[in-house]
């Protein structure tokens, strides 16, 4: 049961980044404009998409989980600070707390690893 719950947790954490990255690809110009309006260079969008799609897939597959999870935790907190720090707006405050909760899940993955049903576990058996 533990291996299954770890896999489900990775899928739930990874899918939000995978889907978000795909939406950024389909709405590239709009996302780039939003980033620039928030003071983030739009030229970074390609790297953000790569991190979200690649990181999401890596977390789901359980590949390089500890490293990728730590990287996504830092990215998630940074995104929360940049894009959701208007705490006078209740929605933005909730979005910020959501980012913190996701980062917490990633930190657990960074500490405990991907679990049994993962590429990391397969690699360690070789």
C-alpha cells in the first residue's frame, strides 16, 4: 500500500506542473506578457515550461526525484512570492498558501525519495 500511495502522491504533485506547462505552451504570448507585467523577463518562459513539463514528468516517473523535487519546491515558493503576494486579495493569499503546500509535498519527496514504484527504485536495484 505504501508504494501505491507514494506513486499516487507523485502523480498528484507532478500533474499540476505538467498541465500548467502545456497551458503555457498553448498561450505562450499571453503568459509571456503576464510574466513581464509582474516584473519577470518573458525570455524565461521557455525555461519555465521546460521545468514544469520536464519536472512534472520526472516526478510522475520517479526519476531523479530528490533533486527535481527540491528544485520544484524552490520554484513553487518563488512563483508564489512573485505572482501571489498580494495578501489583501483573499484569492491571492489562498493561491500563495497552495504554493506553500505544494512545496511542502515536494520537500517530503526530496527527503524520502520516490518510493518503490519509480525509476529511482529500479535504478538502485541494478
